[in-house]
C-alpha cells in the first residue's frame, strides 16, 4: 500500500484555464444525477389544471437529438370560470400569456360543440400521442382538430421549458455557482479532486 499526496485548490484559486477545465469536468461528470425536471413538470401540471386539463404524466426527452419531445397523458374538459381562476392564480409573465391564449383557444373549440367536448390523451413510444375526442353535438371534427393542435402546441411549450431549464443548469454560470456553493476542490489542472 502507498499513499499519494495531492494538492487541491478551491475554484477561486485556479488559473483561468484551469477554471474552464474545472467547469467542463463538472459538466461532464453527470452532475445532473437528480430529477432536475420535477419542478418544471409539476408547474405545468398545476397550470394546465386551471384551464381544464388533468395531467397524469408528462413524458419527455431533452438531449438534442431527433428523438427529442414532450408529450402529456391525461384528460381535458371545459372548466367553467377558468379565466377567473387564472387571474387569481398569481401566475405572471409569459406563462400567464400562454395559458390565457390556450384557454381562449380551448373555449373557442368548445363553442363548436356547445361546451360538451372531452378529450383523453395517452402517450406512446417517442412522444407520440393517441387522442380520444368526444362531444355530444356540434362540429365534432373541427373540435377534434383544434384540440389536437392545442395539445401539440402545449407539448411544444413544455419541451421548450425543459430545454431552457436544462440549458440553464448546464451553463457555465450555473455550474460555477454550484461549484462555489458546494466548495468543490480541484487539482491544479482543473480535475475534480
């Protein structure tokens, strides 16, 4: 048995080149080994509930490949007073704007079927979704098309939210902050000690 002595440095003690290497080493060390997406998905489920969705699951793949997607599984039916609930929710900014737009589009679609429309969405392999759309009367085919389009747009926004979150978490700024908060130590070259 033998002991090897290694000198370690805090991030601030490293040279600029070593800091860049340290950031890359942390980024490549699978530091996102936790469910970083949980809060984003829970927020989406809660927000969509305000406009009439009951989302059971959200599936996604964010890896910058051709198979990237987001899809939902759940049900939708018209929710009375959704506009009032949205105003009272405390949601702001672009999320409020998007939910308001989706709510308006859904309300317009529901008017085609006299507010009797219902949709069940299930997800399958690689983000594909199966729809079961029903209504008691009215222009059911138009309602079906509109709801599918709206759900597709919602899934695109969910995907964009997840991509933004991932890009932030893997940014140099975020990694630097994580390194400092965790008081990580490195070798002189920037390798994780």
